[in-house]
């Protein structure tokens, strides 16, 4: 059996199984889509880096950082509370996506939800919370140090002012004492030393503040760039692709099951059966004729005659391989439209009697014509092979039919063939294989 014949048998005899597998494969994604319903996605854009990204690798790293913040239970709970949406944070975390916009430091945060308004509210609130948390983490220490430096500068400035005021008061007091003729020391020496120290501290504080301010000015402050979404857009479900994939998987599974069944219980078509038996396919009928119905196929009658002449037989049996099939109508039609010189005997191998014609002996010039449906199970051939071995009759051809065949009635001539039974019982020696 070549590959073409195997493929024909698989697809021709098991197409219902393959079609059923394809339908199951298509129905699964359709049912899943129907149970989940439509989803909506809304997006917000934000920046979270202390400095802008220089390449795609840094952009992806910033996106991973933002996603880690966005899926944090505490951040999600705060964002859901700010959005006024009742959702399970763990379920929302599975529907959050963060992607970099190109290789820049701008990130796009997307949230998918069955409610279009809720998806936009959650996305905007989540972006705002991420920015707040990121700003506190990245710039919080620098801003706190800047605030402390500003407070220190204010304190030192006041100290310098107080020292200068004290110096002025001491200078006026010394001038007044000299005017009265009193001899006084230099009161400004200690005050000048204190003033110099305070001014130096103030200068260092101002330099530190300037450096902090420059650092903060150069840093990219976390911020929400775009939070204008008010309603989410419908998510493309990809149903067509899923249906196509389901159909493909169903087709593969169906073919695999059909091939398994064919290997376990092989079937043969009419042409394959004829090749298996080594005989010609004499004809194909739409259906087996009933009794007293014309055959209307002169070619079949002619081919049967040619097969009989080629095999050297003067009579032949019509043997159906399918169980419970009545070929009496076909025998009568062939006999009525033939030349009348050959005896045509219908035989039922699944019943131990010749149910139509009277008993007769088997002659060496008798052949067998197999009558087969379009699908023949190899298990059915056992009775045919046993019959041919025991009767020593050659198979001369195959006639196939389609459609429902006439069946044998249980009450029709149940008398056993008195000649077939002794022949079967007495012949214990194996005969040659089926010959054409």
C-alpha cells in the first residue's frame, strides 16, 4: 500500500471523524471567547527615571522597574482606591503591561478590564501612584538634604546677622567710652572671629545647596506625561487566528486518530480490494438492484462475461463480503441480461445455507465474483478466503456498490445446503490461496 492509497483510505473512510475533530478544535476557542466577553484597554504615559534612557536596554530596564511597582499589591490597592474601582489587586496585576516607547525613557502603562471606564481610571490612577512612589525613592533623599541645607543656611544667615548686630553695638559702646575719656580694649576681636567662622559655614552650606540644586535640575523627574484616557478601547481578541489554530490542531488530531483506527482496523476500497485479491474491478453500481429490477448496465454484464471467459469458468457465485447483504436481485439481473449460458448463484457467507436456489454440487468450472460496498473491513475477508479455499473456486472479479444494500430476512429459506455441509466437513486438507 503506497502513501496515496493510505491517504485516500484515511480521508475517504474517516472523514466524519476528521470533521468532528476540526469542529471540536474550532469550538473550544469560540466557547472561551464567548465566556470571557469583550475586554478594553486604556494607557497612560509616564517617565520614572532619574536620568533619561540612552538605549533600548536602559529603556527596557526602566519598563521592568515600572512593572514591578505597578504590580505591587500596595501600589495596586492605593491606585484602585484612588480610581474608585472595586477589583481584586491580584487579578488586576495580571492585566497590567508596561512597555517602553521606542528606546526613550517614556513608558506606556496599559490596563485591560471588562469595563472601558474602569480601565482608563485604573491606568491613570496607577500611573500617578507609580510616579509618587518613584519620586520618593529616587529624589526623596536629595530633596530632604536640600531642605536641611536650606534650613542650615537660614540659621547661619541669622547667626551672621546677629553677630554683625552685636559688632555694631560693641563698636558704638567703645566709641562712647572713648568719648568720655575711658580707656577700653578691643571688643571686636572676639566678635570678628565668630563672624568669620559663621560666614565660612554659610559659604560652605550655600555651595552644598548649589550642588544639590544642580543635581536635581539635571535629573529626570518622574512625571505623568499623558493621562487623558477616559474610556478604554476594545482589545483585538485574535479570534480568527485562534479559530484557525484550533481548526489546524483539530485537523492534525483527527488525521492522527483516523490513521490509528486505520492501522488498528484496516479498511479497503473497491479498487484496493481488487488489487488485494489480484482480480479486476468489474464495475461500480450506485446500489444493488432488488429482485425483478433491470440492471441498466450492459458494460457490467459484458465485463462479467469477459472475466468468466478469461478464468475458464461457466458458472459463478456472487459472494457479498459485507454481512447480511442480499445479492439475489443482482444475480437475477445479471442472469436476465446475460446470454443465459452461465449459472449465477447468490451466496451469503454469514449464513450456512444457500438461501435462494436449490442445493447443487460445486464444480471445478465455477468462479467467485465478490460483491463489496465502498468500504470493506479486512476482518470481513476471512469468510471469503475460507470459502474459496474449501470450495477450490477462483475469485474472478469484484463488483462494488454504493448506498444501502438489500438485507437477508431471517424467515427466508432457512434449509441448510445438503451438499455444502458435507463438502466443508470432509475437506480437511488446506487448499491453495485465492487465485484469479
